[in-house]
């Protein structure tokens, strides 16, 4: 199936038979998601996750992420049925949000629903609508971000960086500028400055129990989802829009300096660890977006492009090329989701290939998309895909996951971006929409 909406720069990386396989998977996911009851709970889902699973409005694990999938499917394949499904899912998410008590987080809370509403304005929703349903979200975040000293998370998934992503999507509204300034205020006041540069500590009370046991004094996270690389991408974007440029650039330069100082010896196997812990030696990380070299490389490339820093861009691309050489059997990839699976790696390398033209990265993208097809199992999971889930306490299982971050909706979005001419701008929420070179 051909894309009906053309983009001036984005080109499908999967063509011919690979594109046909991608489109078959995408259609299968679209059909299968329609069949899932709203209150469905998979039998294999670990018990700690059961309470939050059904009727979830969130971006990561709920209707909002599914709405994004159908909205982009409607844009790529020009089918009104997909647009109607996207509108229905987003409306259901908003209704559920009104009846639920949710955290403000981007991926699991109300900010993610608001981000999607803003992102889909003009793509799915009426761009000229007089009523702005997100005004109340802006007011709530501005009040929340006024709390000082800040003692909550700073990261992308739960904390300050995620609120910054939402504010960037809302620019140039005055409320978005205020929100973004307060995010920078809180990042500046919580920053640690040392000879290596600028960094942010994840305090032990903000770590899950198993990480608290490993890091009793907290740690410095080097993953995109919960750590430094997303801060760097956010600071780069804030510089690019010309807001608080002097103090933001000082934080950005120090943060990149600190990050690059954490590189591991070549013989270790990965360029960066999961985190830097004052109480233990760093170890090898897997290949993924959430934690691992491809995610770090993409976010550093993102920041480099935002501020026109050629040396950072070179560092990022060298890191990405090194990651392409990692033995797949030593990559830590078990399933297919965006967060830490095969399709997520395909999408990461596709993004960096489209931004750089580096064929080594393009080959890696195709490899990981082919691996995604290989991991598909007929009559299992959602359209053949299951997610590997490990819960606190040691419970582990394969789960049929229909959602955005770790499940089938995200896999289909990655394949849609790989096989059509519609740029996957939804990945702005993951800091993967790498800007073009400015020179």
C-alpha cells in the first residue's frame, strides 16, 4: 500500500518485499487492536501491573498511544476509518482522564494525553478550534513546576524533561513559555556541578526497590528514559527556540561534557553504562532507546543539530556506528517494542540514517526491522508480537501488549515510518525527531 501524503525529505527505508511485509503487519495490528475489549487484562500479565492495565488513558500503556497510531495510519493510507478510530480513542482517553486520578507524568500521566491532543491538532483534530482543552493542563503544570526546592523526578518519562516536551509542543503560547522557563529553573536548581561537568542525581528515594538496593546513595542515570541524555536533548531544543539561551547553553555544554566523560573503555562492549553509581563499577548496557548507546547517540545528535555543534554530531555518529557492530546475541534484545525491542532499534537507526545519510546506519535499521519480522509468532500475542515483562519480585512472562511504548501499536508506528513517506513526527515525544543540518 502506497503512502498518499508526501514529505519533502522523508523516504521509506523498507521497499519491495520488506515494505509489503511491513504493511501486512501494520494492517494486522490495526485489525487486532479493534477487537480488544476496553477492560481486557491478559492472563499472563504480572500481578503488580494488573490494577493499571484496563481502561488506561495514558500515552505509554493506554488509549492515547493507540490513537497516535491510528492518526498516523490515517495520514499515511488516507483512510477515513482510521481517522474515526483515532478520534474515538483520543476522546475515550480524555473521558477516562476526567474520571481518574493520574500523575502529571508524560508517559504515564495526564501530560501525555495533553501532549497527544496538541500534537494531533491539525493532523487529526481541527487546528482552528476556538476551545483549547489544554489550557487547564498548562495552568496545573505551571503551578506544579513552581514548587521549590524540587524533590521529584527530573527525567523524561516521569519528570521535568517530560513537562518540557509538552511545553515545546505548545509553543509559542505564553503559558508554554512560562512552563518551559519553570522547567529550566528546576533543572538549574537541581543540577550538580563538578569537575567533569553538569549532571543530575536520581536520589535513592526515587529509585525502584531493586535499584535502591544496588545504589543506596542514588545514581546518575545514563539512559534516555530516566536520565541525562534526554536532558541534553531538551536543553538543545530550548536553545534552538531562543529561550533563556545563555543559562540554558551553559547547562547544555556542562551536561554534554559530563556525559562524554562517562564513556567506557573500548573493550567493555558498550560506550556507556546504564548509570554511574558512586558505590559500584559501571557495567555494559544493552542496545535500546530507554538505556543504551543507540538512544544516547540519537539524543546527542538531536542536541548537536539544534545548536550546530559539529564535534558533538561526530561523537554521536561514531557512537551509533559502533552500536551497529554489536553482536545481536549480546544486545539484550528479547522482544520488539519501541522502548527496548527490535522495532525500536530499527526506528532509532532509521532516524539517524535519515538525518545523516550514513548507509551503515541504514543497513542497521533494515537489519533490526527484519529481526522484528523474525520475532513474530503466528497466533500469539497481538498480531504475532508479545512483550517480555519482568515485575518487582521476580515475576516474568510474555504478555500480549497492544500499546505504544512496549507493544504492538508502537511496533506498527515504527514500521509505518519505515515503509511510507510520512515522517514519524510522533517520536518527538522520545526526542528522536532529529533536526536537519543548519549549514
